[in-house]
RNA sequence: GCAAGGGUAGCCAAGCCUGGCCAACGGCGCAGGACUUAGGAUCCUGUCCUUAGUGGUCCGAGGGUUCAAAUCCCUUCCCUUGCACCA
C-alpha cells in the first residue's frame, strides 16, 4: 500500500494475522521477496542441469546495454519467468538463461557523455540511483558494460525473483561469446552466405560510419533523416555537362527547359573523361561516393543562363533559364524542368513568361521563353493532363516561394507514382505504370551513360562530434545473404510447424521472410563487438551477432565457471559440440579440452536444444526474429531449429513510448519497493493481452496490489474454517477448482498468461468467496481448495505463494511443487449447474425487486406522501413434473441431433465462399445435408407429436403443446446435452428448499419455496403456472 | 511509401480465429447500502432505455451472407506500430 496512514496499519495488523503481523503491505512484501529469493537461489532451484525429465528452454531477447531499463521492459521478462515457472511445475526441466547485448556504441556513447559531464545524462543516471562513485567508473565503455550487467541482474531480474540460471549469464563482449560469433560467421561463410559489394552508408567525416536513427545515439542532430537516391541526369552543354539531380527519372519526356540559380557559383568537376557542373555543396558529398573526382574550376550560375543544353533520352536542346528555387545544398543545385508534373517548374515558367524585365535582365529571347509549353506525360487518376498547373490553381498558389508548392509536389508525386500511367508522349514507355517505368527508365539511362546515381540525406545530419554526416561509399562491405532462396524456403517451411504468437505474426512471418534480404553485417568505427574473422578491420554489427546465441547459453556455463578457456574455443571445438563434427579424441587433443567436458557439453547441447521459446518485443518482428530463424536454419541441423516465438507489445508512457534514454517512467527498483514485486508481476500478466500496448498507470497497479491483499484476506478466512459438515457447495467448490485447472492448462498450452491470471486471481477468488457466502465451512474442503489455489498462483506471484504455502504447513517450495492436475473424480457438473441455477434465481428476484423500486419511485414522484411498498415474503414455485417430462422428451429427441460442425449450413456456405467455387460438388452436397439437418433441428412438430402421444400430457392440451414449442425453440438456440442432462438430474425443489435461509439472508426478506405441483401453496397471482425447468415462478408479496 | 495491427457501453479492457447460454468476462470510476467517531479502508448492491423477472436498442460507419453476426465477407472513415547496419 502506497499510502499507509496509522489507521490502515492497524487494520493490516488484523488482516494479516495469519501471514505476518505489524507491518505495512509494501514492507511485508519487500521482506518476503528477499527471503524467498535467497532460499530459492540457495537451494539452486533456478539452476538447470541435464536430467531425465523433458526439458524446456526459454529466453527473452537480451536487452541492449545502453543504460537503465524501465518498468516497461519487465513486462516481457515477467512473461518468460512465469511461463518458465509454470513449465517447471508441470514436470519440465527448465532452462531460463539471461544475458545482455553490449555490441554497438551504446556503452561508448554513454561513457563519452559521462566523461564530458553531459548534464542530462548525469541527471538521468542519478535519478536511477547511480552514485557519484559509480559515475567515475562509467567513463570507460567496458566499465559501463559490467556496471549495467550487474544492475540488470541484481536490480531487475533477481529483484523480480526470476528463476534464471545465473551461471549461464553472458554478455556479447565476453571473450567466449566472441569466439562463438566468429565460429558462426565462419559457418555462414562456408555456406556461401557472406558476400561483399559496395554499399552507401551514412558516415561522419571524422568518426566514420554512424547510425542515423531516431534515438540519435551517434548523432546530435538529424535522426529522422532518410537516404534519398537521386538520379543524376547529364545535359550536354558545350564541353561540359550540366548535371541535374532528380527523384523522378520517369519524367524526362516532359522536360522543357533547365533551371540554374543565377546567384550560385557552381563548380566544374572532372570525373573520368567528363566534366560536370554541379553545386560546390554537392561536390563535397559526391566525392565520398565517387572515385577520382577532380575540381577544375568554378562557373557562376548567371553565366549559364541563356545557353542551350541537350536533354537526356529525348535528345532535344532545351534552354537554361534562371530560377531561385534551386538550392545549392539540395541535389546538385541544378534542376531539370518538367512543368507538367512539377509545381515549382510550372510556377517559375509562368512567372518568367510574365516578367519582361527579368527576360531582359538575363538577355533571353522573349519569343523563346513564351513558346515554352508543358508536355503532358502521365495520366494520373483524378487529374487532367497537366497535374501541376491544375493543383496550383486549385490551391490558389500565385507566388514562387509559396511553401504550399512543396505540398503540391508531394501530392502529385504520390498520386502519380501509385495511379499514374505513362502516356503516348513517352516513347517506348507509353502505357507503362509509373511505378514500373521509373525503374526501367533509370536503368536505361544508367546503361546509356546519360545518368548516374547519387545518394543524399533528406535533412541535415550532424555527428556527436559536431561534423556533418554524409552518405559515403563503402566499396567492400560484407553482407549476410538473407535473400538466399534455399534457406528462406527452409525457414518458411519450418515456421509453419512452430508455435508462434500472436497468430497474426505466425501468418506474417512468411511474408517477412520473403521480404528479408541481404543485410550489411559488419561495420567500422567506434563500436564494441566481435572482430570479423576474415578481416580484422571490421567489427560484427549488432543485429548480426545476436541471432544464434541461445545455443551459446548451454556453453557459457562452462566458460564462466572456468572449465573451458576462450583460447580453447576453436572452430573445431564448436564444430564438435554444436554440430557433432569430428572425433572427440582428436578434438580433445587439438583443443586441450578434456574428454569429459567435451562429452558433457555435447550432451547438453543435444539435450537442451532446440530452443522452445524466444520472447521479444514487437520491434523484433522484422529485425531480430527473421535473422534468428534463418541463422538457425542455415547453420544448425533441422532438429535444432527453434520451436517457438512469442512477441510481446510495449508498456507505454501516458504520452507515448517510454524511452530508455529519455526516461519517463520510474526506476524498476523504486516501483518494486512501492508496489511489491508480485503486484507488479500480476499487473503485467493481467493488465491486457500481451499483444497490445498498455499505458503505464500507477492507479492500475494499486488496484492489483489491492487485489493481492484481498486474496490474502480471503486465504486467511479460509484457513480459519473448522467445520466438518459437507454440503452441496463443498463438492461445488472442488469441482469448480477442478474446472479452473483444466481451463488454466488449456491457457498455458497457448502461453496465454492473461487467461491464466484471470482464472486464478479473479475467477477463483470469486469461487472462494461464494463458497463461504453460501455457508461453506468445511476445513478439508477449504484446505484442498487452498492448496490448489496457492499452487495456481506460484508462476505469477511466487513470493506470496511461497509465504502462504509455508503458512499451510509445507516445508518444500511451492515453486517446484506439481501444478494442480485435472481430476475426473473431483468433477461434479451437477453441482456447478445447481449453483448457477441458484444464482439465476437470485438474479431474477433482484430484477423484480428493481422493478418494484422503480415503481415506488414513480409513485413517490406523483404522491410524495405515499408509503413505498416493500417486499414482504418471496414465494418461489419450482417447475411442475409434467414440464420436466416434456423437457426429458426434448432432450432425448434433440440431444442426439447436434450437428457436426462441418455440416452446419453456415460453415458450409463459408467454405463455398472461401473456395470461390460454388459448383464444388462435395461442398454442395454438404450444404444440402446441412440444410436438411438444420430443418430437423427445428423439430417443433416432432416434439409436439411426441408430447401428444403421452396420455397424461395430452390431457393438458394446448398448455402442453405451447410449452413443447417454447422448449424446442429454446433448445435449438442453445442445445447442450450435458446441461440438459444435469438440469434433469437437479431436484430443484429440494435444492431451493435447502437454500431458503441463504436466499432469505441474501435478499433480506422471507423466502418460501413451493413446488408448482403443490396445490396447497399460496399463490394469489397465479404465478406458479409460469414456472418451467430451471426457471421457477416467483411471486413477491408487497407490504 | 512498404508491411502489420486496432476501433467494444463514462474510462481501461475480454470476446472475434472456431457465428448461437452476448446486454456482451473483469477492473476502474460513479451511485446506494452495511460496518464505522470518521473514512481515500473493507464488504454487499446497482450502473444503455424500458419493464414483475419482459421487450427494445447496442460492439467506428454503411452494405452483404445466415434461421442467427461484436464475431464471417465487401466498402468506407479514423487511430496506432514496425521498416535494416538502430538495439
């Protein structure tokens, strides 16, 4: 409890008398958390060693080490621990290892920020509990790694009571891990899955390669920039080429003129045997992408104006005209003009045509200028032949500098790209879709030498060091070939048999794998990680070194316990233990690893692998998971490919995603102390399905905390029961719990933690309370139910479960007890139906009472002095025998008629729709059969006939027939033979009679139960007539 | 742009795959009552409209399939998320 006043303290003393006295909830939980964690770890129940049990290996995708984690991260981790605990309790030998991903520049960047005393960073670290002493250490990247490794383990995972095997902990910068990664890359290389080709990547002039992404770990500005590919178009003009950059190469057929900014001093650059004219800014960038560029001199833009240049593809001479919208920092600072589809071009021509002064100033031929006419080239849906002109008019733009021109440009580009078709002016491309023509025309021009390519960032990007970031050519970049068709196919096929959650992702992963293509896998520069085995200058990139690693957890134990050293972890070593390659004696001689160890590791690998479940956040769906799957498929034998993937969504802040670097949520240890770990675990498990984001809301956690308290109080009350009588409600409770066990096991088979939590912490709690409310007082029943319940809780709220378990007199851990199992003998469907029946009777009575209240209110409105009528005695009349008889007949007739699902008309017609073949004869037959069967279901005449054949019932005439019809209708709506049977077996009169006093206390007035067959029963309003099976008639006598 | 997900009563959130015990689990909030000196504690009850336990309307909007639709199909509006050298 976060707000414990002195009085609440007193209450708690009373409430927790059986568990713990004298402390507030949060103090109490903190105390028991530490206590049980110590006991678990001392007893090593978390440690995983090979044995004869079936194994279960589960991990979460290890977190990147870039600082403190926040409460959101614990969501997925908690799922993993809870699933692991459940599996452990259902007879599995569970391995749940953890690690951290330190590859990358997160630690480096953090260390640098600490070193230079960055205020925001220091503040953030201190808010998370970092001391001044710690800060000193954090100036060195590897210390950052070890510092946070410790924080993650001690403050997060152990704090949450995870039964992780700590001996297996590894970090990606551990030497043993590096050895493993190098082995992995040698295997990829052997399989021909590594290759080199030039690559264009963002790089700082000073620091080398940097990552441009929104989190801006490498950057001080421009994290949202995107790489744009420009097609460079060369326009022959005298002895040089004017080079324009465009993102719309498909528009070359519409070129009418060329734009030059008169105020820019352009440069002449020699490249191969051509001379290009471009802006100086673009030259700086281009140098990084093209070899052998040489500055020859400069040329003022003004000087170019009025010349003629030969446009590519169309080979027409077009005039060079002045335009101020050509910015030297964008593209090449030179622009080709396509007024049909480019609003800027249209506007500038329009203005120039009407500005004689300007024409004169630049010495242009007025006739030539005025003769320029836009050439329609693309038919775009919703536009005429000249989209630019059309949109400008529609938007009412009249000036060259109008910012809406940009908006117009984007609109036309977007619409043109998706809906446009090249028209007859476009030579061989006429009739082709823009999407297609764009690529084809670009290729054509590249081949003919009329065009080239140039990459640029969409906005200014500045490195952390202050230098600009440009796109730089990396000539010998290594890639992993994830597009490899064979591996892709194998992986896709394997996924079909995997347990992938959510189901959407199960389907989508097929598409993701198709889409997954070559991926740059090494980088240079400031970076922690493993050296690339084939070339030391490269370091393996962060996604690529975290794909096969789960298998390394099996080995990491031997490494961290010093049984093997990194120099012994050779290619031969891994080949043997992971692939079974080679002869154990030879391997032992060569590696110096002793035979036993080699044998043990190999056996461990065979035992533990494949991985049963890999859980990760949704960001992994298109990044980590496909790589994880494909590396397994590429390197390991088929029987070691993973079995399951679980994708979880996020915990967001109220204003958006909680960010690791920006903070926004309270530190994990603080939350744990404030609410209690088990309350938090329950919160994660139950707040929503794992496949939806939830907003972090402390109020919500408080309610889960309150629920835990309520459960504890209920447990205390149950423990106090001393009775020996057995009532109906006793077998009801046991049966109920038994049903819950069944449901929970079904849930957990699908890793449905929320479903499980709902049963245990909500439904079962209601059962316990109902039991006591109904007068259940039996000590044995209570004890049995309690033991089941506490075991049920152990996966999600283990600390409290242990504490209660101990208070029940157990000396072992509930964490390794057997999870409750469904027991046929405990099942009492009749008892469950009976209690349901009782509840529905109460509901009906309350419904009537509500109506009475409403009526009283109405009367009071009209006549304030009237005395409101109050329920005096409630009369209940249970169904007469003859109706039961009809019910029995209906059950017999209809019970066996339940259609198999496939024959139901709706199912069949849906099948027909899906197959798209309405003539499918099999389906048609099924459809007919379904129809026929359905008509049989509505067997009203049949039932009526049967009823009338019975003399006794026939005597009642219409009354019997009416009831038969009603019943048949009812049955057709919701026929369940089991329920019908149980209903018939229930003696309603006896049952309600016994519950009379309970009903009276529930409803607050006298209750009298009669049978409708009892002719002596008082029935002033003749209600008894209306009674039916499971629906007794009710009369409330008002006083 | 590409790919995916979602819109459910005041709010949060189940259900949807496998149509029918769905006026729609549960929680919060709110209202009333009980217990109390008091309560932000706890326990009961209620919480779409109407109504002696019935009926009506309802699951973003509009169509359709079906004996039957929150659930299946189509159209449409709105929102969210991921997108590669970033972990």
